[in-house]
C-alpha cells in the first residue's frame, strides 16, 4: 500500500470541512431522521467519488490509503458503503467461491462502519454487500469478527446477514456474479507487488487480475512502472512459476518504454538461462494465458516477439514467435503462414503445449472473424472455410475441430434465420454448402443436417 499524496489529503480535508460546516449535517443532528442523512449523502458522496476516481485512474496503489482516510469521524461515514462493496469484489476467489485469503481491508472498513455514530442509517445501505461478503468468507472469519463488536445491537444486525442459502455453492456463485455486475463499469482494483517468494504466493492472484485490468483500459500506468521494474529485478522471485506468469502478462499487455523494456528483456533472458525447464513451463503458461479474454492474441504476440527477437538463439521459443509473426503479419490465410504453421507443428507432438498454443492463435482469428461477420457476407465464410479445412488437416485435433464446428454452426443458424425463403438462391446455396462441407468434416450426419433445415411449425392453441 502506498502513502496517500498530500494533494489528495488536502482535497479530502476540504470535503470534511464542508461536511462539518453544512446545514444538512446540522439538520440531521437535530432530527436524526434517515431522510435528512440522505441529503448529506447526496451532497457530499459525489465529491468524494470524484477524488476516488482520480486516485483509481492515476494512482491505484494508493486506493487503500485513501479509503482508510475516510474512516475518520469527520467524514460521517460518507462513501463507506461503496468502499465496502469494492472490498468485497477485490478479493480473489477459489473454485468454491470462497476467498483465497482473509480480506483485512474489508474487515477494517466494516469495523469503521460499525463504530460510526451514524451506523443506524448507514446499515440500511450495506445489507446485500454484507450477505455476499460473509458468504465468500469463512465461517470462522465471520464469527470472529462479529464477536469483536462490543455493541449487542450491532452484533445482532451482523448475524442477520449470514444467509444460510449461501452455503450452497451455486447460490453463492449466482449471487456473487449478479452483485459483481452492479460494479462492472467502476474502477476500483488495486494490488500489492510482492517483495519475497512467500509474498508472491499470497499476492500473485490479485496482482494478476490487476495487471490484466490496467492493461486494457485508457489508464495512466506511469505510476506502476517503478513497481514493475522492482518486481522484475527481484532475483529472489525468479525461481517461482508465478513470477514467470506475471512477467509474461506484463510482456504481453503493457507497452513499455525502451529503458523499461530492457529490464523485462534482461529478466526473461535470466529465466531462459537459469529456470529449470524454462521453455516447457513457458508454453504451459502461454497456453493458459491465451484463454484470458483480456489477452488480445495478435497484439500480445507482437509485443513478446520483439522481446524474444532481442534474445537471439534458435530454441522453440524463438521458432514459435517467428511462426506466429508470419501468421500475424501476412494473415492466417496466406500460403507462407500456412506453411510456417505446418513446419513448426510437425516438429512437435500433436498434443504438446507448443502445438496447443499455435492452434489457439489460428482459432482466435477464425472466431473473431465469425463473430463480426454479417449474415449477408456468408460467401466470405464459405471462402474462409477452405483455409480452415487445410488447418483441420494439419492439426488433426478434435478440440480444434469442435471449436470450428461450434462457431460455424452458430453462424449457419444466423443465416437460416436471415434467409427464410427456402426457394431463394441464398438459402439453397447455404443448404448445399452445409450438406457437403459439414458432412465431409464430420460436423454433422445427414439426419442432423435435415433436422437443422427443417421448418418448425408453430403450435396451434385450441380455442
């Protein structure tokens, strides 16, 4: 956590003074009515929100310090319900939708709310957040926290937010995802950069999510560079797989300046020379990273190819990026690209990680092409399928074939909905293409194809 800049502290101090000197606060203190407290919220929370957004955009590593400053009494609990939601969503979850580690900032903010003199009105705004936060935490963590609260009335309120239905994984998952959607347009992620191997194991999941998020938005990341360089230069971490993964994410997603890029290049070179089974591990990780939506394959490969080119050598890493560079620069339909893919592919076992990565590169192009293709442009689909058939022959891979089939079938269904005249040329051309191509590729049998093009009669309702 970074210390909060004086300029942000000064802006917060101004808001605090405005709150304490406001008529709205005086009215609320006189009446203690919830409606009067809402007037304070309406007047001052937007001002705090603007400062929070500024910090999040330009200095995200200072967010925790900023949010802790708001726990002071002079802010009257303003913005704490929103921050509590941020705390709930920042925690990394395991496959059971439980926090990987205890959320200390969530605890600090919640304790601040519980100790606020305005708790009785603030609690009206945190019920859903508490239910989700408690559901994602361990029972022991929740129980211990509640036991620490001195006021019996507050403890009763907290106990009421432990919902039994969230003991069921599916209920927990569904409710979390629904809650998460409420915050999807907001910028609130932060992280810590590890200094030791022990910290790396703990902090890596959140740092991973944070780096991916910051790389794909119009953010000012200049404030992160010093931390990234310190992380990359930390030789103690270079024996850890998580270090390699984070290095690859940085290499694939951040546009670094020349001097900063040299630090990354040197770190990668050190790994290649000293990391046991470096290339095998690299391709294992790359296979995983290609599946992440925030990773744009062509752009990521271009960034890393430039780095690998500086390293020199003729290992699999160099050959791989030479191959994908051919694909990205000339296009995956070009004969040179197809030949480069074939040459590299046949030098490795069919199910090797190197070949799986190469298949994902080709498939990403096909998937993106079909997702953007208008139904009226179906002739382009028919043409591109000629190339995909060549790749199907090269790869001879069931998973790749299934992916091509899935996206093709989705597009064909769009075409059937668009071209409804069964006697029309478009419809007939599409039907003929499917009957020959899908049958030859084993995507569908004759009965399935007949069923695909069968007219669905609307059910009549008896009067």
